[in-house]
C-alpha cells in the first residue's frame, strides 16, 4: 500500500515550502510587471505631453515648404 504525501511529514513540509516559494516568486513577478506597466504608461504620457508642448512652441511660426 502506498502512503499519501500527508503521511510523511517531512515530504509534505518540503512540498509546502516549495509551493510557498513559488507563490512568493509569482507575486514578486506580478508586482514587477505592474511597476513596469506603470512606468511605461508614465513614459508614454510624458512623451505625449512633450509632443504637445513642442507643437505649442511652434504655433505662430511659419515654415517655408516650397523647395
């Protein structure tokens, strides 16, 4: 007869620790991914604002397009 994992305390404990470690790593990765997304959005907003302000700086200036 094969005993269940729960029957062997040390094996069950090691497996539980591994599961907790994996869960912790997954949570760390999720947080890292969220931070990267927030940074990406902030950079996109900054680039859009910079583009808008550059366009505002050019208002009233004429450009000769004839070549």
